[in-house]
C-alpha cells in the first residue's frame, strides 16, 4: 500500500511506466504515464504512504469504471492490493473551460449552452447510476483535441477529500450552474480552485449572468438563477432537470479544437464541497475620483492587434536600428551590453540618475484601466499612493488574472500620475516587484484621456528597477505608466515611481 519511493521510470503492474509528474496534492500524485502493452498515454494516480483514504479512492475509481458515457473520463484500472496502490484512467488532451475563457474570454451564449448541456447530460447519467462528482470547477471540464466534451474526476475527486454526499444532486446541479455562469461571464461564482475573477456579491448573492455581461439570453439567466437559488426563481435541484432545461435553449456548436492546451491537466487541490450557495468576497466599488476608466484607443500599443503585420515591420526596423547603433558603438571602442535597448536603462549601481537631474514631485496617482464590457478591476483603485510614498515594501497592484492578455478582461491598465503642472520628463524610474514578462509603456499628455496621452517609450520584459526615457520635445501634466501585458504572475504591480526632468 504505497510504501515504496515512486519516481519517473517506475513501472506499475508491469505495464504502466510513469513518465512525468503532473501534480502533487491531497496526499496523491498525478502522473502522465505510458501503457506499454497498448502503447498509449494514460493518467496514473499514486498515493503517499501516510494517505488514509487510498482504499476509498480506489473503490470510487472502480465504481466510475462501470460508466460508459464518452463524456466522462474512463477509468482503466485501479488496485490497492499490492505494495503500490494506483488508479489508471484516460489521458485527456485539450483545453479546460478555465483555459478557454482565459485565452478567448467568455463564450458566446449558444456555445456555452452547448458545452454545459453536454456536461449536464453526462453528470445526470452518472447520477442515474448512483455516482456523483461533487467537486466541479472550470478545471474539471475539457474541450478535447477531438472536439468533444470530457469531465475529469468523477467520484475520485470527492473521495480524495471526503466530500459530504448527503446533497449530491443539489451539489452537482449548483456545480454545473457555476460552470455555466463562468462560461457566460468569465467570472467564477463557485468554490474550489479557479484563477478566473470572482463574481461580485451583494447581500449574499451573486448577480444574474446578464447583469455582468449584457446580451446573455433571459432563458440562460433563468436557468442559472434557478440552479443557484437567485432572485426567487423556482429551484432546479437535479442535474437531469438542468440538462432538460438546457436542451430547450438554442445551441451553437463549438468550433473544432484549434490547438493543444498550453499546459497539462491541472493539479488536484483540496476544496470544500459545492453543496451550498457559493461564498464570494463582496467587492465594493472604488471611489470615483481614484479609479477612472479610460476611453478606448485601438491603435495605441495594442498587444494583440487584428493586423499584426505592422508589428513585424516595426520589430524589423528596431532590430536594424540596434545593429546600426551597435556598429557605431563598436567603432567608438565600446560595445553595447547584450540585450540592451538604447532607449531603456536597467538601473542599478552603475546606472543611477545623473547629478544634474531634478526629481519632480508627484501631486497624485490614480489607478486606470481600459476594460472590455462587463469587467472592472476593483483592485487598482485601492492603493495608488503607494507608488510615491518612498517605501518599496508597499505596492499598487491589479487583481490576479489568468493569462498574459489579462484573461481578455482588460486591454490595459496602469497608474496615471498628475504632476500638478506641465513638466518636461527626462526619464522615469519604475520599480516592479516579482518576475519578468511584463510590457510597460510611458505615455505623456495634457489631459487624462487615453487618446491624448502620447506613447513615448516602452519596455519588455519589465521587471526589477527599469528606467524609461522621456523626450525633451514632449511636455505634459499627466504621465501614464501603462501595462499592456502583466508580469509572469499575471498581476500588474508597481512599488515605486520616481520622475526626473524639468519643472514648469
């Protein structure tokens, strides 16, 4: 019973060769493995020696193996009679619902209905066989490379963490409704691990999907509200009833799978059962004078423009310019350091501001954003003053997103500095905690409108202490430090900003 050391290359039952450790949590380890007899990839779960629920998980897996619905992950083998207990199941290639939303934003309502309709039918079939999931999250639902729906973890996830089964039908009904809520709005209203933004809450309830995302059909609004017990709508208490309701809604087939998922199946993390109304933290709206939405300007440092050809041309021009500058510096007897952008200084002991630079006083700072409809980052307005308080241990931050494109909830966001009067900026020193990967630009203008703020410089990847040069011919009262791509942790953050130049 799980007493030996398990490492890549270990063979179980003489046929399952462990290849890659995918996740370790909850007393178990998930592996990608090869079934050497059938020459196919499989998923294998092994257990820590001190894990006390191995027998329950193996029993749940054996029960799940009786099901033949193709939308449920197939269990091939489960055994706890030998030295090493294990569960072998289907290896799924594709994209989770969480990844779909993070990469492309909320689904079109007809496609959300199609995806969750399939999932509800599969869970309803499991309930008819006496089985339940109980731990549904956007990481449980896959759109596979074969363009089919697949639900992971039926029975096994609940057994791993001893979830209460007393209200199994209601728990899975609410779990499915929360998945539909996420597909429609891009917000997670349930419990369990998920990196999607949490749905806001008022008086203990989340809003109907249509209030977060205009255009959600009333029929889908009513289905979600009925399953979650919102707004006095008649309750839906079984996956079968939910599946029946979704069958009456017009569906739009999902497109064929367009590419492999960017990562392996997510780790299994402990989470409470989803049998109660999902708790979320209430997020009060920020004061209107501290956070302002900026008008759209599609042609300004868009990380993912519809026509990317200009970016390639610009990149080629920059590359050519670097070569020319490098050759000139070599002719002067000094070569540029590797990766150096001539317009950007990585500050440090050898790159401090010149003694003649004047430190300009910042009058105020404001968190600003350019959000897609239906989204508002409530975090950016909470602590903008931290960027000029002289304390690097305090920071201005955004909420945590799920991808380099802000989960398709934001086109960009940042800190708007009011200098109190027009200034000429020589350079701006910005301290960015954490890991690299961010794209940060400096914009200067005479008003707070995004369209009036002129892009002066940008740097990527931006991390640590970086300096963005200004331009002597561009003056303005307002400076914008603008993220069009967050750091690797998918959360924008600045601890300090110092502005150098000429006042007045």
